[in-house]
């Protein structure tokens, strides 16, 4: 596994040994979902998660086959796209997978070179470098396939001053629910099939120049009934983190298998969204109807001081409040983190969200995996999919 070179705030400098920055990636540009009804999905995300209206493209802007609503909150940018006819490939995607993540777009300096560097290392092309222009300048985009039917789009926007992309209009709405304090995408997790985790780990290493900086196997991630394995991939500057999960054998069906069954293949399992004040964010999300996984037993919260050890001194949150909101806590050598997981946000038990606040810790809540999976299993039991 890759070693961190020095303990620094994530900037543009390389922080992981062995990472190759032939792209290089400045951050997540946007995440595009293919959904059955983008208009209603946009309303849900604005109302429940506090996103703001950003941009729109559809019949009124000259598109004939699809509609896209762009919503944003601080550095997070989501695109919700629906097809306008049954012969659209977007319709096929939704027919097979339900609502889900289609594009994880990465902000790069040079989208042409990103395409050349990755395809010559074996990436399957999705879109050749394409220049899109309007009165605000030009954007170059290119795309490659990753796991399943998911796409990485490279976006070069240094010569563009518009709201989002050429072809989009600013979306001015009179309905503007307040932000809930979500700041940026901390990580995005992919679920892949049986025995495929290492194939995709190698793909991210070889094709994208990423490194594997954390691994969890089924001895660490298991409950009485189910298990999974996970490896976390990062680009050189640590701005992009993609954990990759695969199911492992257990007595009953794991949540990863349930996902693969209902998504009908590999895909994005969750987006982790960062906040600076998880108590405020989760209180607000709950008030707006977002459903979270249930809290672990009271003993979990009684054990927090022992689990945090020396980091307990710096803990500012009241444990009773965390318990009331069902927020989980974990620690590593460098600090602690607070996290909570929503229930799936579609009818199929597929994509969900994590809300995370890092207080120095760089991990992914491994100490919570057992409590978390037991909570998911209680939900699977109700769905008859355990
Ligand atoms: Fe996560």
C-alpha cells in the first residue's frame, strides 16, 4: 500500500508515494445522475439536502432528447438528467439500473492529454476530446469508462466563464431553500462484482496513476451474517478518493450483493459529503425528511471515550447529542471523524449518502463498519434481501 509522504492539508502537491500525476486532477467537477424525472429529483435535492439552483438545459435551450438540472452547494455540483423519449440511451440506462450515478466528472488542466494518457494505458473510450463553445468561452471534455457503465469525464474549463457548460442557461428559481452546510465531496464509493476489486484497483493504478492507500478485508469488515472487502484508491494530491468494494462470502447476502442485484451490475454505492458542523447539518436534514440508518445500541456511545483515547480531549461534540442524532464516531492516529449514512434515496436499494466531518482523521470509519452493517442488515431484513 502507498505511504503518505507527509502530513499536510490536501493541496495540489503530491502527498502519496508512487502516485503518478500524468492527468493531474484538481478536484471533482460534477456528478451526473441519470434519473426518471429530473425535475422532481431537483426539487427533492433542493428541499431535502439544501442544494441551490445553478443551471438548466432542455427543450427551451434547444435540446430535443433530454433535460438536465444542475444544482450546487458550496463546491458540490450535481447534474440530474432525464431522457425525453424511449429510444434514448439514457432511457436504457434507467430501465436497467434505475436512478443512479452515470458520470463522475474530474476537473483537469488538459482534457485532451487526460484522454490520451488514460486510453493509451488501457481505458475504454466513451467520448473523444470535444470542444464545446458559447458566448462565455469554451470547455473541452473527454470521457472514459470505469466500472460497470459508469463514466469518468475529464473537464477542462480554464477558458470558460459561464455558469456550468456551454448549452446550459443559468437556472433562476424563486424557490431557494437554505443550504444545510454541505461543503464538498469527500469520497465516492464503487461497488464491483465478486472477485473484481483487485482488477479495478489495478485499473486505477495503471490507467489513472492512483495509489491504494487503505485496505480492509473480510476479517475486518464482517458481521455475523455478511462481509465485504474494500480498498481505497487516491490520486496523487489526495483530492480524489475512490474506495472500491466487493462482496465476500457470509452466512447471508451482503449489502454489496443486494446493491449488485438491484443496480443490475457494478456502480456508485455512495457519495460522502463533507460538512464542518455535522450536528447542525444532520439536525437540518432530519427536519427536512432525510432518512438515516438507525443508531447503534447505547453501549456504542458509552464506549466512545475509550475508543477515542487521547483524541477525546479535542472532542467538542456532546456524545448525548450524537446518540440522539445517530451520528457515528471513529478515530485513527491523527484524529477523529463523525459520520452518518442515509437510507437509499431511490426505490431500489442502491445509492445512498454519507455525511462526514473530519476532525483530523483520514480514515473511512473502519471502527464503525460492524455497527453500520448491522444497521443495514436490519433494513435488508425488512426488505427480504438479507
Ligand atoms: Fe464512505
